[in-house]
């Protein structure tokens, strides 16, 4: 399905602006060239594609004949595909009837409330996850890392459901899966064995949850998590909500284990609220340890303490972004729009200049891609043609203005955008009647 045009710009494959040469519609598999794109550095360029990759990037010359099989972008901003570094595809309620949010006082109460909801939700995990994955694709996300619950209640059921979704979307969306012990590791009987089995069955990384605050045994949990990562040759992505120096001590413990095992570049800590909750000396000490070990930090721009993005980057810490929860029992909000997520983080961090807005954009493009270990992500010759064109004239405008997506490519194929999903299109007939 061809996307709609940017206001004031020609529709892809139709007559371009005055002075531009017309071009034919692209072949069914995807365009051979994206003509008159605005690159992140502000240049006007023609981007040539071949076999799912960028073959060449050359300056756009107005009036030059349009190559066969080209799409004319009319000056729209072209970005590498957006990357969602932290989502929960198995938790979303998208695709099911609206469920009022249930307020809870503690993390344990929230986990129990979610567990209860699993037994009353009629729409299968795979169906809801696919609805969210489809929306991600339409909004220009080319890759996502999803944590998936592995606990005594669900066993490996959610993992197996998402393995099926990953296969279904393999030509549209790259999906990494983290085996996530939502109910704890040390304090939940059998979870260590379940995590082991999840990694053997296809999970890409092993997760953890508040080694001190939830399990009450930092070394016990981290011994298991890092032991499994080493045994399976997989990465680590831990949830860490603990604040203050309790949290920063755990971050340095994680950094030390990462360095000792040579896992730099494959370990991330999600949330890390403590980094926004300590004094400068403690922050600098912890940031130095994270940078030296190669531990990345994920933030979603939370309502509470937030890692100081620019200061961490100055220390050499890789910071990236994710959606976290999208319309589920934890959080009724969420749109799956990673440019909107960059906006949220920018607002929370006080990022205002064009350079700072570009830094916010990097959290959902290059920095997120690097944190996920993606290769060939970018706009240089040889990069994968995972791309999104948006109705903006600059990166700063794209972060600040909530622009429409005009074209989404995955490995050079047109995969979006879709028309806006309308109620009750994503709601099963039985649920819609309730």
C-alpha cells in the first residue's frame, strides 16, 4: 500500500513539484531510488536501493531525470527506521476492549493485579501482540526489543506466542525477545530453570527485576542472570527501578560483572531511576563505571526520576529509549510512536536546541540500534534499507512536531504506513459486543 503524500509534496510515484522530472511508480517489491529526500544533516539527496540495502547516496540535482522504479519524496525527511529499545508486546491490551486502569500501591500489588487480569482477558496474547506490532510498523519502527514474561504462572506460554509473532512479522519488523522474570528470580520457585529453558527455546536475552528491591538478594539474582547469559552466549537486559544509592550500587555491581565476563556492549539496564535520584558525585562515579564496562541505559521518560541523558552521554554511556508499557494493566497510555517518545524524553530532560533535539532523536534511531546490536543501521551505502520518511524538514522538527509517516521500508520493501486503525477494527467481534 503506498503512503499518502506529504502536504505540498507529490505522492510517491506521481508528478513531482515543478522543475522536477516525473518518475514511474515503483515495482511491487519496493523502490529502486528515493528521490529528493532530506537527510538528517540537511542535504537533499537521492538514495539508491538494491537488494534490500542502500547502494548509493548522491546529491539531488533538480531537473535530473528520475531513475526507473523511483519514489519522489519531495523534500520529506528520511531517517533510518525507528528502534523501540524496550516494549512489552505480551502485556498490551491493544486489540482488546478498553479495560479501566486499576490503581495499585506497590510493585508487588501491580504484578498481582496483572496476574489476575491474565485469567479474564479473552483476546489471546499473540493477537494483541500482533496488533501492537502492526501499529509499530505503520509508525516507522523497524526493530523492537520486547521483554516477555517468564514466570510460574505463564511458564513459557508468552514466549512461545511471541516467537510466533516474531516469525509472522519477520519481513516487516525485527523483534528481539528478553526472557523477563516479572515475578522475581530468587524468590520465585523454578524461575531460574524457566529462564534457562526460554533461552534454549529462542529468547535473545535474559532479564532481571530489581535484585535488591524485589528479590532482596542482589548477588543471588545477578549470579543466576549472568550465569545464564554466559552459558547461552546471550545478552542481558535488567529492569532496575530501585532508587538512590541502593540503585547506583546495583548499577556498579552490574558494570563490574559485565567487565569481568567480557560482556561489554551486550548488557543494558532499563529505567535506572537511581541515576536521576543521586548527587553529582555518586552519579559521576556510577556513570564512569557503566561507560568503562559498556553497559547501556534505557529510558522511556518516566514520570519519576529520570537518568540525565546528556550528562550520561558526556561520560560515554550509551543511552537509548523505549516505549515500555503500551496500553496495558501497568499503564493506560502509549501510542507506539517512537518519535513521540523522543518528544517526551526531550520535554522531561529540557532539550530545546536543534542539537539537543537531534540527541533525543538519536535515542530512537542510532543509539537504540547500537544498544540492540543491530548492524548496518543507517543511511550510508551498504546499510540495510530499513527507512522511514516523515513529513518534516529537519530532525529537530521531526521530534517537535509529531509528523505523519509517509513511507516505511523494511529491507527495501514498502511495509507502511497503514491507514489509521479505527475502532472496532482491532477489536474482535465478540469483544465489541460486550
